[in-house]
């Protein structure tokens, strides 16, 4: 008889699925917590909905709505409100069905691709290639297409995260041209809606564009904790089964998200993550313990993304701090140590420059601002003042992120010379101690 000699424990996936299906249910519609879900009601956005409805209503009569800007911090419901109004407007209009072309400038980011995207969305069959055509030719083709396919109707062009486009080469020019489409159209009318979460973004706009976007902009203020509670209550009725959320979960999630400038996305993510943690643990209820863990997980995700996005030199400054605290947890780290370790490790990576003490100090300040380390100045009496640095996140978390960075991965076991008992560094030369 054949025996299975494989001793290591294997994850039993069939059993896992069976248990999962037998386990307690938490969600009734998990998708209702997704960002893309458009809810039937948007509490605390009446002023903005009314304002946008008033601006766009004339589309129902075949007239041209004004172009306008919406702005407010991240997670304040800008995208959701525009999507909501567009759906309501579509339901009202039996004769004239407005077109809505939604473009996220973070995804479709160059002027060429924006024009191609608008054209390809309307045309459906004939496509503009991803590169190659001169922009004025695409513009001409687009004008013809708008008149022939959109015809007597209105075409709303929604440019979400419009600030990204403005900062691109040729961004102001394409915006200007899109705002003037109507001057060259015979039948169709267009209206441009810009959305941004960069509050200062208007200052960088060409004055001609600013005046075409109208004087009045629609502002989305951040939510406070009680507004977030209302939003979460509505959404959780759809997303969760009755009674699975313990009483304090909604107020707690709302309070946590209110601290982060009233971000509704964050509040919904917290709730979803807490639900998933409870589900994975096969618990019947979502409790504050699950919420705490969800908050921790989300914070870690956020920190991981932040570190991954930092420039290599900043990552190396963090690596220096990490190596010092990994190899000697009790060592008090001062900025001079970081300078030393940075110069050692940067020499292990081809093409990385030595930084000045001043630059290292700037990176230390940035890491402290991001909440990854804490740094405080200590007076050393006659010896002047020095900066003491401490990691504010766990070594495991830093290790996990740095391991994913190709150039840094291989130096994570480098023990800094100042921690090597048998070596000493003098004027940039390393000597072996003889006694
Ligand atoms: N008043 C509200 N009622 C219900 N859900 C809301 C409300 N405001 C925001 N949300 C929800 O919060 C999440 C984030 O909203 P949205 O994507 O509209 O934010 P945003 O202002 O566009 O943010 P960003 O600037 O980051 O793009 C979405 O899931 C949205 O459905
Ligand atoms: Mg948005």
C-alpha cells in the first residue's frame, strides 16, 4: 500500500470552505461598502446635490449647463454626489438622454489619452490608437463624432482628480480646449465638471480656464463625527445582517474617521475590515476588538504604501534607523549614527550618492511628520544639542516593507559598524580593534 510520507501539515482547503459556509454570516451585501457603490441616499449632502441639480437641470430642456468645479478633502462624497445626480438626471429625461463621460485623471492621465478616451467611449466602434495621432486631428474627429452621435443631446465630461491633469504638460491647454468645445459644435452641447481634493489647486489654473469654470464652485466640507454616524448607519443597514454590529461599533468608527479630517471612505473601510475580521474568526458579532484590529491593519497598509512611495534616499535613511534598532534595541539613536550607517549602506548599492548631514536631517523630519519615527532634541550640556530618534512602528512592519524593495532587500542583514564590537571607524576608515 502506498503511504503518504509527506509529514508537513497541509492547509485543507476543502475543509476550510465547508467550515466557512457553515460559519456565522456577517454581511448581507458586502459590495455596499465598496467605494464604487452609489447609495440611494447621501445624508448631509443636500446642499451640494441641490446646487448640482440646479446647474444641470437645463440639460432636460436641451440647453447647455454651465461648467463647474467641485472640491473638498478626500472622502467627502464628491465623486459619489456627481454619480448620484447623473443617475437621477438620467431617470428624469425620457426624450433627451444626457451622456456622461467619466474620466479619472489619475488613471487616464495624459492629454492625448483623455481625448482618445472621450472619443472611444462615444464611438464604441472606431477607436483612436493609444499613441500617434496629432491632437488637433483627434479634436476635429471628436467634434464630428459629438455632433453625429450625441446629436441634440448634452455630453457631460467629468474630469475627476483634475489637479493631476493640470500639473501635466499640456494639461492647461487641453482643459481650455475642452471648455471651448461648444463654440465649434453645431448640434451637441458639452459641459465640463472638474473634481479635486487639492484645495489650493485653483491657484494653479490658467485664469482663462478659471473664468470658464464659473465663479461659483461647489465646496464639499469634511464630515464631523455625527454626520459620519448617519452615513454609516444608512450604509450598514444594507451591508450587514440585522443585529451583527455591536452598539458601539458605528459611533466608534465614525469617531475614528472624524479624526482623519472626516473621511467617509475611511469610515466605511474600517467597518468593512472589522466585519471581515469577525467573519474570518467565525464570530457572530462585530465588536470593538475587531474594530481595533481593523484600525491597526488599515494604518499599517497606509504606512506600507507611504514607505513604498518614498524616494530611495529616504528609504535608506529609514533603513539606517531600522538596522540600528534591529541589531541593538537598547541603543539610543542620534542623528550622527544615522549619517554613519547611511554612508555605509549607500556604498553597498551602486549609483547611490552620499548625502549631506543637512539632507539626512530633512529626511528625518519628513519621517517624523509621517508618524513613522519620533525625533526630539536633547540638550547635552557642554556638548551642545542632539536629536534622539526612535522608530514609532514595529521592526517587523519596517522589515516587511523594506524586504519588498529590491535595492534594499539585500542589505537588511548588514550590521552597522558602530555596533560591531571588533571594529571601529575613524575618519571614514574602518579598523579592526586589536584590544
Ligand atoms: N453623504 C454620504 N452618504 C453616503 N455615503 C457617502 C457620503 N459621502 C461619501 N460617501 C461614501 O464615502 C466613500 C467616499 O466618497 P467619494 O468617493 O465620493 O469621496 P471623494 O470626495 O470623491 O474623495 P476623493 O477626493 O478621495 O476622490 C464612497 O463609498 C461614498 O459612497
Ligand atoms: Mg473622488
